[in-house]
């Protein structure tokens, strides 16, 4: 993965209790967490079908790795809900940030990976973040997410990383 897409930049966990999961990570010294409640996607397709997305998420950085905690707040059929029902809370995906999103997603499709999620989160009128998840199709493999590393996305993540470097343990959860 690292030769083609670069190093993994994020570990994504599906959780059934976001507050509890944040607390456990904070007790390990990871933080602060930037939390978004009611995250909505401008586009959210699961296996080609448009689906309503209802998530609360929190992200923090430990070293160079972003930790993403994902809590789905309804019973809509999604890979997050499916993972939680099948495995319970845990590691659901690894993510890479792509500087050539269209080429990288095409390369995965050409290699036979199955597209599970295609999405786009609109931050505001001028900024949106595209992302997609792929299932490798072999036993024991973790889903892979590709995120379009737009200038806005990179700047936002640089800010979260810098905040973690200077964090003194206070104000462990910050709302976005």
C-alpha cells in the first residue's frame, strides 16, 4: 500500500459509545479530539445506492497517525453498522490521503477491489472532501479508505496534528 498510495495516515474505529471511546483514548494521552456531531455527507453511496448518513465522529492525532472514532446514530444499513453488528466496536479501516484521488480510486477498481462507500462531505460552499472505501476481497483484510487530500483537507489535518503536539491534557474534546 505505501509504495502506491503513500503511508496509511488514519486508523478508523467504529464505536458504540463515542464519549466512552474518546475517554479511553484520552486516558492513553491521545488528544485533543475534534468532534463533529450530526455529520452529514453531501454524497453518501453504499454499493452504488444513495443512503442517508447519520454519524458522530471524533478525530485526534497520535504521532503522524490520525485516530478516527465513528459512531453511527441510527439503524440505516451502512458498512459502519454492519461492522458493529458483526464484530462489535473495533478497527474498521485504514485510510490513505491521496494527491491523485481519481487515479488512485481507478487503480483499486482495476485491481479488483470492490467499492463499498463513495462520499463527499461539504464543509462549506467552497470546500468539500471526497472519500471512498474499498473492500480488498480476501480473508482478514481491513477496508481501505482513500481521501482526496485537497488543500483544505490537508490544512485542517495539519491544524489538528499541531494542536496535538502542543496539547497539555486540558480541553480534551473540541467541537467542530
